């Protein structure tokens, strides 16, 4: 175990914590920090770090730079940036590192004792005036509840199936430990809603959302003015038919707590789905500033950057998301789209292959994306081969009609593209984008396509 500033670094579990709260960082990011912390004050070359973090080899220097970028954001958020760049040599970790927890100075112990006494006086005054007695739902969680809540939050942020199921178990324990505190119900509601959205867990999505709404109502009954409870109701309502109600809940959560990163992320994602890409990009940027290691926020921000035509940023945010969670399929798509828009077709093709590798039932979709990338780079032969694969996939592996149409357009087959769009339109017109991405630029002036797309404002 290593200690520096407010951090505790568990070298065996590859877990970085602030106090008792674990931070959701990927193992390679933590391994990079471990390499620094084990040799504080020394200049480590890029080769030193690459050999330490990726002993298996086969890694680009860009991965190291990305890890350092994420670490600097985390360090600045909770302490100070102590990773120094040494020009033409490498990096140096300037923080003081210890193998044992730092002892609290006597003056500090006196200060905290005095602060605790002052807090006790304030609390007693609040009880006299009825404040705490009238709002017991806003009292803090018990020490055990706080511990369980931190663990649940850590797993919830990872957004993998296994991690989300662990978060559900921890948040259930929070509710059991602190049954009169709204935060446990709100967190559990968010976990079930995310399970429904991602189609994870043993329940059908409709069941997950119904349970989430019930828990969110329980949270609101205990704490009508708790931002987390309104955010929980928002994500529980974020389904077809209640999207307006969901956005109202997000806005209420942000009025109560403008620093609620989850509510800001979900509100930004909702704006993006409305076609309000610039507003969405702004909200999601704020969410990422509030929680720089949120995988979901970075993935959505990458998508918003792409639709707002901020292509370098789209690639950067997607890489950050993948550094934290290498199995995040939508981040591979956003990175591929950004690279395509920048004309970096080999990188786009690699990103789409990464998507295929990390999405077990997405063979057709990956093939459709690859077909467009090959066509855009004038590799017609491989484009047609991938398009043939995409057209013949059925069931869960079926390609999205929009991506198939885009591939047809890139190959100059507009009649086929129109037929594909017509079928998709009749089945689900609400699925068509309000803000078309750059792959559709070639057909926006064609009157035959005006029915399906609105031009950007």
C-alpha cells in the first residue's frame, strides 16, 4: 500500500482511493500511477513506463500519454498535479510517497476536534429550531452506509454488466442499513434504470424501469428536495413516452444541485437525442468537468462532439472512455466516426474492429460501419464484402438501417439507400437523427432524402 496526499494506492488490487472512496480508474491507468509512485523523484522515460505498464508489448505511445492525461485530471481534482513533464526525457513524480498512512499532526487533531465540537453545537441549535427534526431524510448515511454507498458507486460508474449487478447488491445493503435515508433508494433506482437501458441483469428492461420508478418515488417521498432523488426519477422516466417528464426531473435536480454530474450527463444525453447537439455538447462538457473519470459521460461527450463536428475532441474523449473501460462498444464507434471525419481511415477501421470485438452480437453493425469506412477511402472491394456481410445478418446481429443506408450512399448506390431508409422510416420514424452526421452530407441536397433528414440549424 502506498500513500500520497489524500490518496491510497493498493498495488495488489490496482485500486486508487481518496480516503475510503475508491476511484473508477482502469487497471492500466492505476498501473501507470504505480510506476510513478514506486520511483518518486526519478525521471522515468517513456520506454521505462511502457515496459512497466505494458510488459506484453504491442502498445502505442499514445496510450501512455492518455493515461498520464487521465491521472493529471484526477490528481488536480483531489489534490495537485505532481506529474511533471521533463522535456525530451520523460516524466517525474514530485509527490511525497509513504508506505504507511500519514500521521495527523497534533495541531490538526486539535482543529478537527474543535470543528467536531462546533458541528455538535450547530446540530443542537438546529434541533432546537426544528431544522434537523423536520428534515431527518437529509441526515447523513451511517458510517457503514457510507462505506457501502461508496462501493456501490464505484461499481455503478464502471457500467459493465458484472459491475452493475454488484452495485445493485451494495445499494440494496445501503437501503437495508439506512432505510430512512433517501440516497440509498435513489442510487438503487439509478442502478436498475441503467440495467434496463443497457439490457443487463436478470429482469426485462420494462421491469427494470418499473422498479427504478418505484424506488425513485420512495426516495422523493423521503426527500422531496434531494437532487439525487430527482435525478433518479429522471433516468427512470427516460423511456419512450415520458421523455419530457424525464427532462423536467433533470432540470429540477440541477436547480437543487448544479454540481450533480449524473443529472447533467443525463440531461445532456437527452438534449442530444432531441437534436440539440450544441446544447448537449455544452452540458456534457460540464458533466465531464464535474466527474472527469465517468466512462458514460466521456462516451456521450464523444458522441456529442462528433455530431457537433468537433472531430478531434470526439476522438480524444472516446479514447479517454476506452482507457477507463476498454470494453465500451459505443466509444469505439464514436472514435471510428471521428477518425473517419478527419480522413484517418485506417484508425477508423481499427476502431470498428474494436467495436466488433467488444460487442458479441454486433457483427452486422460492425460490418456496416466498416463498409462505409472502406468506401470513403476508395477501397470498393472490401466495402462491398463488408456490406454483403451486413445485409445478411439477422436477429440481434442485424445492422442498423441507417448505417446500411450510409454505406450504400458512400458506394454511390442511392436507389438502394432510399429503399433501405423507406423501410426503416415506416417501421420507426422516431429513430431518424434530427442532426445528420457528416456521412450524410453527400445527400442533404438531394430532394429525395429531404423527408428523412433535417439540415443542421
